[in-house]
């Protein structure tokens, strides 16, 4: 039978002028959408010849479809297509042929243009009935659904809907119940009663066994899957309005961990991992394929996405070989539907962004009191030091006789002065009030789609404009995409094209580090527009507003042509050729200037008063991808034995070119062109290029017996130019099997009837990684240097690295066992997986003796393992009532371990104090430092203040009561990093979970999404733990510091300029587990009667909120628990935001 959904490819030759190609695509698309076929006489003109004996009726119907443009619509429960028939026809019309086939049966046929609908009621019997019921069947987007089975419950009387979604059914009793069913949709039942018109909107059933899901280079029924493949509906993703589609996937899929690490508009730092970290390199992000083309998921608008499918185990990813070690995400974009009338969808949303969590600053008086003590504990006159701070950073005079040298009077007087004149008497910290403000984000998306029987298409455009919650940050993205499909029986072709333009602007001197560090006592901006510099002569607001700017511009054009041709029955050839071109350009201008603090007269740092500068960087990436597939599928012995074979070839060719240049000393800060800068020895320029290729051959064989016993095998051979010739090719096989116990005869006898589906499955497979930064590491490459000879610079060349001709692929081996179960007519579903994944031969640069004289090169040396399990539960209520609801829960556990580093290490992975490390036996990026037993107490010291000998002491520091007592791990009596630092925790969670609740009551719909993790840790660093010891932000919690009267305080004793209590240690480890209400959306669909008055099909309005609240220990510190651990406490990052959105969805 011809399918309503097919996949394939077409030959295509890359063209340079992609913009002109897109114009042609739009022209062809509109032509296809608007095409109207005048085919009323087709049934009389089309004639066929065939001579068949003792064959199944289904085979005859297939032959009619092959020889014509007809499609058959019928329900196999109503029409017996397995009965044997004989047919002898020569140049006869389809009507004559059908009369021969069904003349002596109770099956009748209706020919509507090129649709042939088979029913089991005769026309005469129909005419005699007085009760006729009809209507239209649509999906949730108000699009007509063809092929929906409509049956009178308890009988074999029924029909199917046509291409316009219309149906009619006669002889329906008033007390009858109509059942509406369709693959991928929830079955609905409606009592007829007095109704003669029954219109039905079918709801998607993402848990249906007959659901077709995307797999590598094809599709497969969910019921026949033997690998671990998860799906998320596009409708579910669209309910979370975000600037980045990846954020909307968070918590939706068991085993997929996504962290929102903050980031400015257009530069969000979002980390996605499938079943943990696979390798020690940066190649831990999954392969994302959009319609078969590798792309960034964050650049795809959710309104353009039809389905999300995540391939998690090796049996499902092995067919992608070396590109799939970290998992695969397959995205299928929307296209037009056959038989659709022209329709227009418009979506708009307005979002207000607010700064998320941030720490609470200590009050002015408490801060000054703390400083008095902190200086005093360091052996200085604390009162004099505080008076000096106030005097040098304001108009205050602490020597005024009115205060009599009393520090308490001084502090009280300054507090009063600050309240009356904050410009002349600034407070210690006010950056959160100044730098962060509410900011808007707007999204527009419009799509035009439609189609005829043979041509369907879709044209979509969307824009996103996002302002930052900090000054001068903004992001703008525009995207246009087209999809055009031609289906002429044995020949099937599609063409997709898209063009993306994005622009990201931000300050050139946005040093977020100094928001928290070294900017105390600063007046951000005076009333006259001038700026303050504070105690350290720094001002982040001045740098942002006057320091210059950076603009990143990216354009990406993609052409993707596919074609498929059926060579013989069950045998087809397809080709897909795609071309992607990405252009990046960055302009950075650093202003010159000179600014002085109006209050103190001191010069503010961060500016060059003489030299401004301009730099230009750009690169171009081009990638061509060619895939050829040969498919064969056959069913034998009345569909008992089902076999599918796939053989394929894939070539990828990637080119990269980069250029950068810079000059300085422009006439002013507004003239920005390289030629206008000074042409002298200060100018810079550089360029670079690289290329790599990947050639692959792959195959797959699947077999199932009565959809009960399932087997699959995959193999891929990859050859990469990144490896030396002898090791260039790698082979990656996989095997999987499944057993549907619920299809066994004994199942109904021993298992309750409400347990209607149960499948066991298992898999084993291998995939590879080619994550080499240096594409030519096996060459004895030469580096260029310059040496002075005779007073002149002479060029020289030298070998910098030892080439490695034994370099091989990293190989990830994974086995997986799983259970799929369905209950209550598959309204409740359970999926459970257990996996064990090990990556061997990880590429490392191991240390070499200095006498070799060369830097180390990559070697295959490391081993990393991931073990865990995943659980997914879902439930959907019955659909008969006005109120329906469904729930989905996911839970996953993962344990990551570095098994081997070839006996070397540990290797620091953090930028500060080596508090994150890679070490054998520990998780990747483990938190590392001292264990703290407690704080030293007065009784730990003798009468002379010397620490008693039974206590270990830091090697190079003296300790006092209130300091942290580190554990002496090696027992040598001294505290040293080499001897006593130890594992303190993991930044990656043990457990991740998500809960989605959907409810609908009449025209109202509600979506609530919770997400969280358990077992993650974070180590605080920087100002937030210093307690005012340095010139940075001081958290309000720091008031709880150690004194003899407060020995159990959260903070150790204050110690100005002291570091021994802020070393990486368990004292500053917090539990980063969290529970978040990620998203809430309430929608209302306006009644159709009102919409039709203004010629609209559907209008829905909604309001939503994201990042509503969270529960976590990090909340006490004012830190979002998802913050990148590198910045915990330092807070040198653009923070996460809370979002409040209002929007509308309109269908014309």
C-alpha cells in the first residue's frame, strides 16, 4: 500500500548562490501549494491490465496503486484483504475491475477523484436507512485527517474519512456509539443520540504502539523497536516559550541531562548529555540531525519541528558510527499535508525577562562592623582602617570632633549621610540594583502550507528579538525555511531549504567578574551622567556603556534534496545530498577615553586615553553530505515473516577558512573600518584553513516474526582523514533483539487483562569518536618562529610535536536491556532501561620526558565508563468527558567513572585553585580539596596560643580559633595539597527527573512542568565565601561568622587579606540538588463559532511562566543550582532569567 508518510532522497549538486536557489524554492513551493488538479474524468480515462491467479486481495490493490494514481482507504478489521482472488483484466477501467473483485461480496466501493474508499455496506442498503451521520475529522491543529476509521461500536459497520477529513455513515442507530481511530491518535467514542453531524478533533497519542518513530536512516513502528529510542511531541515542546529549543527539552527524556548554565542573549550556555560524559575531550554533546543535516538545535524554531527522537543506546546509534558516541537527536521538520487546503498559521509571543536568583548583600552597618573585626584579626587597627575607607571614597570626614573617634558614632553618622545623599556618601555595594533590569523578548512565526494529492509544501518564517537584562546586550534571529514534496507513486522527492541570519551584540568590556569583585564604594553613575570609580577605581557600568562593543553575525544556508524510486516491489533506491554553508563575522571595537571619579578625582581604570582599536574576525564553513540508500522489505507467509534490509553509503566533506585582522588609533570611536586605522607595526592579521572528510559504508537487517520475535543488526565502517592511513577505517557493529510476551498465547491466561503489552529487549553495540582538535597530528608538522640574527628578525621552522602514526579511534561499547509495558489499553505505559557504557582508547596528551625535546601528542590511553538506568511512566485519561488529563514522569540514574589514565594524573580541569580534577577512579571533573572536620576552638590551643601537638596544622600558615580545621589525610601532621587534598563530590547529578502534567477542560488547557536533579554538588569560590576578607561582594549570610560566643557559625573567623579559610574544601561544598517548577502555561481556545465570523479556523491565547521557583540549598546563597561550577560563587557569568509570556496562536 502507498504510505502517507515516506522518506528518501534526491541527487543534488551544490550551488554557490544559495540565495537565488531559495527564491526558486519559494516559487516552486507556492506553485505546488496553489496547484488545483482537474481530474474528474480520470476514472474513465485510466485503464489497466493485469492477470492474477490465487493471490491475496491486498496484492491486487497494491498492483492497482502501482499502475495508477489511486489510493485505497479502508479498515482491515472491516475488509478482508487476505482472501484469495483471481483477476483477468485487459485495458479496463478501475470501476470495472473493482466490480469483478467485490461483485459477489458485501463490500462496496466509492470513487472520489483518486481516492477509493472500501466499505462493507451496499449502496442500496445505505439508501434504505433513515439515520445518516456525517462530519469532519481534524487534528489538534485543525487540519483534516484522511484515513480515520469510523465504526459503529460492537458491529463491523464502518467507513474511513476522505482526504478532506469528511465521512458519512448510514444506518446508524440512535443509541449507537461511533468509534474514531487513527494511527498515532487516541481512539474516541461518541454517543450518537439525536446528532446527525458529529465533528471530531483527534488528539495525538504519543504512546501508541503503532506510532512510527524516526531511527537512523529510516522509520520504524514503536512496537517493533529493539533499541532505546525516546520521543517527545512537538506540541509538548511548543508549550515552553524559550529563545533556545534545547531549554525546552530539559527534563522531558529519561537519560538526557540538560543544564541551563546562563549566558547572554544569543550566547546561552546549555549543556546536553545523553547517558553521561562519554569521553575526556569536549566531544560529549550528541549529534543533532535536522532532516538528516547536522545542525545546531538552538537555531531551530520549535514551531517548525514535527518530531523529536533521541537515540540512546549503541544499537540505535551504531549506524551513525563515529559521529554518534554521545547519542543522536533526530529532528523532523514540518511539511504540508496531502489533500490540505491552503492554510496559514501565525504565532506571536511577548516575554518579559527578569533576573533570576542572585545573592543578598550584607547591609552597610553590618559590613562596616565586619570590616573592623576582620582588620583587627589580621593584626591591624580595624577602626582606623574602616575610617580610612570611608574618608577616601566619599566626602565623609571621620576625624570630625563630633564623633570623638568613636567608631560606632562614625558608622551611624555615615549611614545617615548615605540615606540623605547616596552620591556623596556611597554605600559599599549596589550593582544588582543598577545593572539588572527587566527586558522584553518577542517571537513571530508564520507558516503557509497546503497540498494536492501529489504535491505538498510549506513555507515558514520566524523572527526572535531578545534584549538583555544587562545594558547593551541584545540578540536578533531571522529564519526562513521551505519544504516541497512530490509524490508520484513509485517516485518520491522532497526538497528542503533554509536560511538563518543571527546578530548578537554585547559590550566589549563587559567584565562580569568585577560586578562581584573589586568594585566596592562605587557610584555607578552620577546625576550628571559621569561615573564613579570606587575604592579600586573600577566601574562595570562605565565599561559596558563606554568601553566599546562586540557584534557577532552568523548566516547559515542549507539546501537538502532527497529522492526515492521504487525499483521493484519492496525494493527502492534513495539519495540525499545536502549542502550547508555557515559564515561568521565578529567586529570588536575598543573605545579610547579617559574618565575620572567625580567624587574622589581618581582616574578610573580600564581605558586607554590615546589608543582605540578595531578587530575583525571571520570564518566560513562548508559541508557537503551525500547519502545513498538501497532498501528492501518483504513480508512472507501472510505477513508472519517480515524482513527489512538496508545498505548505504555516506560521504562528508568539510572545509574551514578563517581570517582576522586588527588596527588601532582611529580618528574617533565612530569610524570603524580597517583602512582608517594606523598602518604601522601595531597592525595584526592572520588566517587559517583546514579540511576533513569522512567516508562511510553501512547496513542494517531487521526481522520480526508476527511482530512477536524481533531482531536487528547494524554495522558501519567509517574512514576519517583525521587518522593515519593504516588506522583510517573503523568498524562499528550492533545487535539487538526483542520479545513481545504479550503476543504469546499464554499471556492472556496468566496476566490480568489490563496488562495489554509487554516487551523485553536487549542490545549490544559499538560506536566511535574522532574528536581530534589537530586534524594532522600524525604528520611531522613544522612550526614557524622568529630569531634575531645580526639585529634582524629571521624566520625559522621547527618540529613542535612528536607525530603519532598509531593513532586510532576512540571506541564506545554499550549494552542495554529494557522493558516496555502498556496497561489499560495502552493509556498507561512504562519503559525501563539498564545500560553499561565504556569508552576505550580515549585520546589524551600524556606527559613525556623533557629530554625528548618535543611536546606530547595525542595517544589512545584513557577509559571512561557510565552505568545507569532509566524509567519513563505515562498515563492518559479517557477522552469521553469534558475534562481530560495526562501525566509523564521520567527518572534516570547515571554513575560516571574514569577507569584508566594510563597511570598518570591527576589532571586539573578548573581555572582556579585546581578544585576540579580528572583522576582515576573518580567521576570526570570531580570536586577536589580538603576535608574540613570543624573550626578550631580555643581549647585546641595552649595558654600561649600555640596549637596543641595532637592537631595537624597547615604547612605555611598559622592558625587561630575560628579557622577551618582540615583533615590530615596522610597522617604526617601537616596539611598540604599534595598530601591531603581528596575527592569531595561530583558536579554531575546521580539522579535526574521530570514531571509533566497536562489538563484540558472544554476550551481551557493547562500545562505544568517540574524538573530536578539529586546528588549533584557545587563548590563555592570567590567573593561569596570570602566574608569581606577582600574587596568584593559580601553576602548577608556572612554576618554569621565565628566568635567565641558563636562557635557554630557558618563562616570562619574574619581575616582581612587571608586565604587559608577559602581554600577548596568541603566547608564550601553545597548540595546542588534542586526541584524546579520550570514552566506553567494556561491556554484558552476561542469557540469556533466566534472564529468563523472573522474567517479564522482557530485562535488560542495563552500565558506562561518559566523558571517560576526552585528548592535547593543553593537558594540560601542566592545562586541558581544549575550555574556552571566554574563560576559558583565567583558569579562571573550572565545569570539565568525568569520569564513571563503572553501569546496567541492563529490558524487561517
